[in-house]
């Protein structure tokens, strides 16, 4: 479909004149064939007087025939500009000649359609036309294929314009009216052009337009016409509305307006014309009331306001601004995602309007993009003022709206900056019955606000919330628990956590573990878990047998992964030295409850499953304590080692670290639990497969806790080879158990066999100091073996020298010892 230029006549003429001036300037400044371009510039320069005279003649506005001729001229001027800017050295003279002739033809079209211009202008334009068509810059030029194509195109335009002119000349006023009413598409097209000419030449009056019912006819045909005719209809209607106020009044019938609104859904040109016409009606109160009721009108205007067409966007903005004087329209705009009028009512409207807007805002299904727009447009500050200073209805509507807006993180800082925290807490402490309905939205907003560390400016806020817990309804309790958990979890909340400890936070929370309300119980567990990470001693003091048994029961029976993770996490945060907890958990037969949580799960990795795995791995450190062999063996009997290997392979970095710690603890006792090769306690000779080269005896996974037989060493080495460094120290601790004094050579052989030595040397380049210390200790033992000193000495030497020069001072004595071992330095080198 051909696009239609909707620039005004004045805009088009201004652009043409500017283009002529630019081409003349470029041609005169050209360094290429100066004589040719100077002559061309003199010809083009003569366009300016004619175009300026046309520009100042209002009779030519919106006449389609003249517009076509002007658009043709514009195309040729564009070609001229390109030619002057980038002349082709071989053919540019020929091209200058061609484009000069094309300018002449376009000027001829303009002359043909400009029937009403002054005689003087016609003569000047005709003379220029002849000179352009006869211009010759080269004697040997011949028409190119592009010239022929352009000529054919121009002939087509000439024919169209001539045909239109002939058709229009043959139509009298009666024919125009008749074909406007009953003509087919083609007849209707010429009738519209005829009507436009009649109006432009002032051959018909507004009384005639009224008597012939031209406006109803045009609106009746608008809905069923083709795009080209619809555009002309709307353009004529715009002209009539601008010229006469009575005409405008006749166009504001609701059916006519509904027809125009349909045009807002069509092509970009039609939308632009339709919204331009509607702008003309926006000063009429009846239109402002009616437009909001027409289905789809405000939605389309908002879409156009946010669209890519600057003209349509500007007019849509004008309309929306005009319509917003009606508060119902402002609400419809907000529902379409345009909130500035609503925010303006919140700031400056009557009390009733403010309540209306806030209530609507509280009920809207807002996207995060819309919440952000409301925050940026300034909705929060007036809503906070309503809450602080308004009556009960204002307070409730404002709080509910703020609750909706607070669901976006970006708005939380705006809420805190508004100073709302203190009034919200004050409201929660209020015992006035009429304010009770406000407490739930107030607590919900506090829960969201607490997600920002900015809330820590008030260090008493957590204490105040704690004191409200037992005085509140279940819904409010949930919000307060959420808020307290967010506050306690902030990295910079150490002072606040200390105050929570001083006010007995854990003791206050423990009774909530017995709650039948699962949400309150789950949130209480989360908060106790968060506090227990930072206050393990407080947890030890407060967590008795009853509470631990309750937590075990929750882990056993809960169907919520989050609740299980928090409950297991609390137990994992109990200090290992708190042996009473170990005894209680053994008594509760906890291992058969704990181990299947992970070992039987194939759930995809999520933040909750990671948290649960890490918590389980943390508790298992207690059950693999090397000082309690019986407990270790009990754990192995319940399948702890396969679970640890699973975590080692697929767990999070924290879970891997904790799993490696447990494996190291188990391995510490393998040497004392192994069965020697010649043992009188072996009633039945052990199979050859049971023999362990590292421990020089018969080893079994569950009875001697052997990492070699469990297949744990390769995955441990893989962690060292990986990019994550969280578990390095624990992994190296596990490997170190294979190098105890009695078995260090066997352990060295095994680590070398599985390519672990290279991984340890490579690790030394990037590990932290504590882990590097362990790695150096391991490497020192392995390099005692001559074979490995020869095999790995060169690669180890490079890393060790770098550590000697750039590493932590703590490492230098061990590094010196190793370099001496490699005979790079003497044992007592003064270098160190």
C-alpha cells in the first residue's frame, strides 16, 4: 500500500525551499567540474522565488493535485542533492543533465495544476520550465535506463493529474453531492476531490454544506470506504471543523465520534489524521465526557502516545490531557498504563477524587513496569500524605495503594525516603478500634520496606516489631516475621541483631514452632535460622530437648521444602561442641529421617534445594565427628557416605565443602579401623578386592570408613581442578588423611596414580593462604619419594619460586623447605 504524506502544505513548502538552498550551496562549493555545477546551481536557485510565492498562497493548501506535483518535485530535488554530494567522475555530466530535465518535468506538473496562481508567477515558472528542459551540459550525452524509468514514472503522474483535472472539470456541484451519497469507490473518490476543490476555492458556503448534509454523508461513508478515501474524508472534516464552529458542533454526535475512534485502530496515516481531528473537538465539554465512554478510545490514545509517530503522539497527548479533566477518564487512562493524570488527582484533586484514585490504584493488576512508572511519576509522596493526614477512608485507600506499589523493589527506597516507617509502626501499636483495619496493609508494607538495608537507619525498628508479635493477628504476625527476617539477614545489621539478642528474640520465637498455622511456623523457622547463623551461642542457650524434638518432628512430617531447609539449617548452626544436641538427635533416631531427604531426591537444583542440601551437609559434620567412632560407624551404617559422595559431585560449593569436611573426619579413623593383612580376628579370609594399598589392610566403606574404597578421592581431586574455590581447604584436608605418618608413601602413590599431584601443583597458583598451606604440606610428603621428585619437580619448582617471590610470608618457610628438597636451594638459604 502506498504511504500517504500527511505533512501540512506549509511544512512541505518549507522543506522544499530549504532543500533548494542546500543544493545551491553544495553545488557552488563543489571542487568537481566547477563550471557545470555553477551553471546547475544558477538554475536550481531560480526555484526559490516561485516556491516562496506558492507557500504564501493559502488557496493551495490540501489540494491533492498540487500536492502530488510538489511531492514529485521533492523526489527530484533529493536526487539532485545526492548527485552534487557524490558525483561520478565518468558520467556525472550526463547525470546532471538528466536530473535537470527531471526537475523541469516536475516543475511542468506543478505549472499544470496551479491554475489559480498569478500571471506573473505562471510566466516566471514557465520560463524556468523551458530552460530546464532545454539545458545541455554535454553534446554527446544519451538517455540512460534510469532516465527512461524516471520519465515513464513522471508521465504516469502527469496522466493521473490530467485525468483528475479533466474529471473534476466535468463535475458540477449537483454531481458532487450525488456521488458523495451514492457513488462507487472511484466515483466517490472524485466527488471528494471535487468537494475539496469547491471548499478550497470558496465556491460553496457553510449554509450549502449544512443544507446538503455534507457532514453526515461523510461520516456515514467513513466506516465503509477505502483507505485513500477515508484519509480524504478526515482531511475534509478537519478543514470544515477548523473553518466553522457550527460545523464542529455537528461532528460531535456520539456515533460520529465512535466512527472516528475506529480510525485510531487503522493505518498510521489514518490514525494521525483521526487524532488530529479529535484534537479539534477537545475543547468541547460534551466530547470530553463522551470520549471516555467509547470502547477502546483511551486505550488507543495511550498506545499512540507511546508510539513512534511524533505527530500522532503529540496530538494523543493533547487529547489525553484534555480528557483527564474528567476523573473517570483519568481512571481509564491509568487502566491503560498512563498514570500522570491519576497522579495529578492524588496531588491536587479533591478529597473524594484522591480516595477514588487511591482505591482504584489498590485494586489494579499492575505490572512491574507500571509500578515503576507510578513511582517515577510521583505517586508515592501524595499517597503517604493521605495516610498521614487523611481521614480513615483516605488512610485505608492510601495504604492499600502503597501496598500494591511496594511490590516493586525500586519503590521501596521511595517509601523509606517518604518517612513512612515510623507512622506505620505507630499505627501498629495503636489500640484505637477504628484504626484496626489499617494494620494489615501497614504490616504488609513494612514487610516489603524491610527488604532494603535503608530501614536499618532506625535500629529500634526490629525490637518494636518483636514486641508486636504476640499482640497481632495471624496475618499481621506473618508480615512482621517476614520483615524481621529481612532485617536480620542484612549484612550490615550486626547492631540490630545484637539488640534482638538482648531482647530475647529466639526465646520469643521458639513457641511459634508449635503453631498450627503453617505459614507462621515456617516464617518463624526462617527467622530463627537467620538469627542462628549469627547467634549460635544464643541458640545453644535457648534450644532445649523439647524444641529440638519439635524441629525433628517438623523435618519428619513437613511437605514444604523451605520449612525443611530452615529446620535442618537451625540444627546445622548448633555448635558441634554442644554435645547435648547430638545426644538428643541420636535419641530421636534422626539419621534415618535426615539422610533420605537428599539421597532419595532427584529434584532439579533450585535455591531451596541448594539450601536444604547445604543444611543437611552441615548437620552431617556433627554425625561424622572424629572423636566419636561409634557415631561415625552409625552414620555409615545409615548410608551417610554415598550421600556425601552425591553432594560432592552435584551439590553447591558450600555443600561440597561441608561434604568434604565430613569425609575428612571419617577418614581420620580409617587407619585404626582397618583390618591388618594377618589378623586372628578374620574368621573368613577377606577377598583380594577388600585389600587397600593405601591403608595396608582390608578396608570396607561402612566399617573402616575408607575413602579409597568409597571412590571419594577422584571427585575430591576434580573439585581442586575446577574453578570454584569454596571447598578447597576441606578437600585438601581429606587428601591429607591419606598421608598420615604410617601410610604417607602409600598415600603418595595413590594420589599420583589418579593424577592428583598435578592438580595440587596447579592449585597452588590460585588458592587462599590456608588452603595453600595444606597443599604445600601434602606436596612436601609426596616429593619425598624420589620418583615423584623427578617426575613433578620441574613443574612444582616454577610454582614454588613464584610463591617464594610473590606469595604470602606465612608460606615462605614451607616453600623454602620444598625448594631445598628439590635441590634448588640449600636447607638454610639466606634468601628466606
